[in-house]
C-alpha cells in the first residue's frame, strides 16, 4: 500500500482509494499511477512508462496523455501530484508516505523515508532478529545473496524492526538507478536530508555531516557501484562509532569493518516429504499464496501439493523465481509450469509491472549479474554449465583449463563467481565444493551454446570427470 497525500494506492488489489472509498480509475491510468508512485520521487522516463504500461505492444505516445488526463481528473484538486517534466518524463510531486506501523514524531519521519515492510514476508523472522542483534555491534553489515533471493525485502523489514534502536531516522538509499560515486553521495545527502549544497559533495563532507549521528543508513542494491560504495562507507564509518550501515548487494564490499550476512533461500521440502511437511516450507507457502491470489485454486490435493513442492525445490527457493512461476500457473497449470522448468528462461518472465526491470524476468536477473563479470569469470561461468552436481576445484580445472585459460584464471574467477552469488560454495570437511543453482545452470548453458563451446566442453567433461570420480572412490 502506498499512501499519497489523501489517497491510498493498493498495488495488489489495483485500487485507488480516498478515505476508504475506491475511486473509478481505468486499468492503464492505474498502471501509470502505480509506476510513478512506486518510483518514490525518481523521474520515470516516457520510454520506461511505455514499457511498463504496454509491455508487449507498441502504442502511440499520446496514449500516455489520454490516460494521464483521466488520472488527473480523478485526482481532482491534487491533479498536480504527478508532474510532467517536459521532454523527460513524469515524477511525483511529493515523496510517498508509507503506511507501516510507525509512531508519531521522529519515528514517523524515519518511516517516511523507508519503504513500507513487505506484507506477507515469509520465513524471515529469524534472519530479521539476527540482523537487528548484529547491528548493535557491527558497523557495516552487508546482506549478500543471488538476485531475487530477498535481500531488499529482508533489509527493509530489519530496518523497521531496528529503527527504535536509533536516535535518528533510518536513511534508506536506493542505489538501483545510480551509476557513479558522485550520485551515490548525492543520494545519501538527499535521503538523510544533510545540509550540503553546491555542485559537488565529497565523502569527507558527508562523513562530517553525519558525525556522531546515531543512525542507520540502508544502502540498497549496491552491486553495480560496489567499488564506490566500499570507498564511501569506509570514509563514513571511520571515527563515527554511532553510525551503522546496512548494505544489500550481490557481492560483499570487501572492506575491513564489514561483516557479511548471507541471505538464504526460502526453505524447500526435501524429496519424499509428507504433504504436511511440504506445506510448512516458506517457499511453498509463497508459491501457493501467489498462485491462489490469481484466482486459480491450487494445492487442494496431495498430487498438487507435491508438485508445488517440486517446483519450489527446482527453483532453489528463490522468491523472485517463485513469484514468476506462480504467475504462470494461471495460464499453464501446475503440471504445465513443472514440465516447462527445463525452459525456465523462457517461461519465467512477466513479473510485476512495477518491479525493477531486472526483476521482471529470470533472464534479466542473471543478465544483470553476468554483465558485471570480467571476461575471465564470464568464460568460467558458462563452462560450469556442464556440471549438474557439486564439483571440486580439480574437476573444474580438468574441464575448463587449457593453454589459454590457466589455473590462475580459474582461481581468480571461481572466487569472483562465488563472491557475486552466482556459484554456491559448500564445504565437506576441509574440501570446498562448488555448485550452480538449477536456474544459474540453465542461464550458463544458454551462454555456452551461444558461444559455440558446448560440444567441446561437454566432451572434456565426459573425458575427465568420470575418471576423476573413479580415482576418488
Ligand atoms: N520472504 C519473502 N516472502 C515473500 N516474498 C518475498 C520474500 N523475499 C522476497 N520476496 C519477493 O521476491 C521478490 C524479490 O525480492 P527482493 O527483496 O527484491 O530480492 P533481492 O533484493 O535479493 O534482489 C520481490 O518481489 C519480493 O517481494
Ligand atoms: Mg534488491
């Protein structure tokens, strides 16, 4: 729910209300309102709006005008809530005000800056408790995990729970659309309402303005500006004992004062679980809740419950993938979704219109991570697609290394892939083993095929790995 002056926008029910009364608004006009309101003060370009409101169709630009006028008519005296920025796009006149359970006064101001907690957040109460406790002592805490695993959701929830522990309001800084160090600093200045003006601000100035403030700074979605954020956080934290920084990112900052908290997938049922055990898993709860909210009745008998459990397991308990799969149940049915999971990059598309572009399809989520890799890590990642199970460093080298791609390349790159949450590391005693999630593997395989390397790497895998397994047993 987004509260906008005297209006309430319910994104799930797709309604615009005023004092509890639903106002008549067409579907496209609602989409425009939702897109601009969800951007939380950020400018939404015309192209972005067209892609969000008419994702599969090309329409004339004046369609925006038509639906915008209808929307403004409904907004009445508040018609200028949505500003047109000539030649650029659309923007909210005022910041959105959220409706979490904040008290009056400064606590309410804190909540105004922080997005509302996600309603129906599943399986995260332990993580939230731990994060809150860790923030008592840890100056920089980074929530790390794969795209769509729920870092932002859990960080927002933890920040709401922790806000009472701080004297100053929580500062929420969304870095999703920020690309430079200067812009990161500006975003912090704006969000914390620091009295710094002028064309340029430095990390030292921001640090001085935040000095001794007992505050929680939440820097969300930092992976694409990780170097800049690492530098800024180091400067902010030096000599400021009262400041706490909570970061979400697909990879750690790698600075001295940092503690890393890995966000785990939602729990999925092991094979052969009873129906009751399947239904207890948070991943399955999420899947069934979302599928049923789309007017399809699923999960009514044992066969459906087991199928839902298998789907969640094959999606590795990643909430974003589960959301995308649940949305497909209305068209394909449970069985249809399960059978098409081999082609998951094609079917797991069509996320919420108001989600970040990289959260609208599974492929876009991986594209975002893949684009941030260097060439050597890209090569390794696509070649790892041939491993269906966990593998050792030696097995990996036997398959991917040659005269050009040396062991030194492999060492650097496997570290990078693990840090960036594209490969999971498990330990069997002192031995590290690596594994790609089923979704990561599907993405890597498509890249391997596109690069024309599939035959060669599959042949190397067939030649070396069975021999190594025999020697080990
Ligand atoms: N524990 C959860 N319960 C229900 N939905 C969740 C949960 N965690 C994440 N989601 C949903 O999954 C999607 C991705 O979550 P998000 O927090 O944005 O992931 P990340 O920041 O790791 O990319 C969002 O639509 C979010 O609402
Ligand atoms: Mg995020």
